[in-house]
């Protein structure tokens, strides 16, 4: 997936344990681990709001987009269709 969750960076910066952070946000430590390990498929806006409130940050401080390697490798390899006049 091309979305990277930098939650571990923010937790270290704020010197918060997973348990402390989970309690402050209102989610389970297991769900924090899912976010930290990049296994989450979705994040509710209410959860993202709570994360930003607890960390005093913007969503972009926690989430970032990076190009997917498969997408980069596919660039320029598409077949182009040529038409003949006449």
C-alpha cells in the first residue's frame, strides 16, 4: 500500500507508550499496533481526529503517501496503440 503510517515516530517524539496512547485516543493497544505496523486498511475520521488531538499534530504528520513500487515499475511500459491514416 502506498499510504505509510508514521505513528511510531510521533509516539517516540511524545514519549508515549502504546498503552498510554491507546487509552488517550480511545482505541485498543492491538489497534494501535495494527496502525503502527501498516496493516490497517482504513482509519475512521473520528479516530484520526483523536490521534491528532492527543499528539497535537496534523493528519499529514501521521499519514503520508509514497509511490507504490508496482506503479512506478509500470510507468512507461504500457502499450500505445498506433493508428494508420488512410
